[in-house]
C-alpha cells in the first residue's frame, strides 16, 4: 500500500508514490553512484511493467511505500516491507536516488518519519534492516533514529569486484522493554 503524506523537517516529505515516480526510480537504480552498495539489479523497463508494478505495490498489504520529496521534488523512496502483522515486525528500506543530495540529512529525516509511522500508526513491535557496512551514510541515518546493530553478515554481497559485509539493524518502540539498550558487561 502507499503511505500517507508525512511532513518532516528541512523540506523533507514522505508522500504516496506516483507512476511517474516509479519511472524515475528505475532510472536511478541504473546509476552506479546511487546503487554501488546494492549490487546488480534487473528490471523490466516497459511502460506496462511500470504500471503493473505500481498497482501491485498499491494493493500489497505487506508493504507501505513512500516517495521521498525534498523541497517538493521527488528524490528517493522509503518503505516498510514484508510486514508480519501477527508478529508486528517488518523490514525497512530507503533509497536516495540523487547522489548530489547526499549528506543533507534527507535520509535521516525520512528514516525518522518512516519509523515513527511504524510505531504510532501501525503499532509494530520491531523494524529491522540490513545495510552494506560500507554505506556509512545510510547506517548513520538509521542509527540516528534508534536502530542498533543486531548482527553482521560477513561477505554477504559481491559488488564491484569485492565482497561486502552487511550490517543488520533493528529498532523497537520507545519505552518498550525490548527497546531498552543494555550495554555489554565488562568481563566476568
């Protein structure tokens, strides 16, 4: 399904994606700079395929998808995927398609909005994700919204001629017992 409009700070808004957004997303996914941590992607670029995928996303109860707008221009997408309504758990993802906008806090604000929606509107118990360990910007954006490392997948992806590790993160609602961070003991 498509998420509702969520207005954030610094000109960042999450809004329902349009069919035109879907066409832009595919173009961005073919650019090496924006997908260097994603690995190979294949897609059907026919107009009918865009329309079909867009309709499927709108009707899928196991996902909530937004376009990310920065100063009213579509610059990426964010979502909650594989929602398990019984366990109240899901995977999250974000993609900024314009490398010239990296480092402006757009991803941080989009992650914050998406995560607050998961708690406030969906009443989820946990949101998790995995991010290439080398993608410091995406990892930092998630950590600023409370995501903590729950594991590391060693040599998980092979991209650009080398193996990459993936950082596994998770976040729980504020105030929940599961969301309380307990630092590791110092020996003994």
